[in-house]
């Protein structure tokens, strides 16, 4: 039986531009997997809004798939519009959680990666 992303399982939501997807993003994904069955990666379609967004959605999606191929059945990538805020009403069974990363991971910067060029 083939495994697949299960739309009915509890899922962590991970929102970002991923311009480009890097090791810090991957580490955050792995932390999310420790407490969730799977992750929905919501990629903002922010291409060319400014110089911080040089990559089209399909490029970003391909880079995420390359980096996470070992976990292919535990995530889905969904294109979303540029998010200005995240809102929610009363407590409906989910929580907002900030994941604290090591200083080494926190220092990883997509801006610096873009300046150096993508490998």
C-alpha cells in the first residue's frame, strides 16, 4: 500500500517565502515533524514583489522537494498569496507555537544566500 499525505491527520502549518529554502527552513520543518504527523508547507507566491523574492513558486517548490525527499509522504506544498497577517478566533483546537532554534541555525539568512548565489 502506497503512503500518501493524509488530509485528515493532524498537521502542522509552516508558512514562508523560502527565497530560497535553506538549512534553517529544513531544521524548522524537522522540529515540526517531531510533534505532528505531517506538515503543510504554505509557500507565499511573492515572486518579484521586491528584490527579496527572486524565485518563482515552482523553483521554490522544487528546492523544497529536493531538500525533503526523505520525508516525501509527510508534507505537502501549497501555494498561497502574500500573507499580511494570520488571524484566528476563539480556541478551536490548535495552538500557535514558536520554535526556538540554535544560534547557528538562527544566523542562516536567505538574504545572504541570495547575495552569494544559489548552488
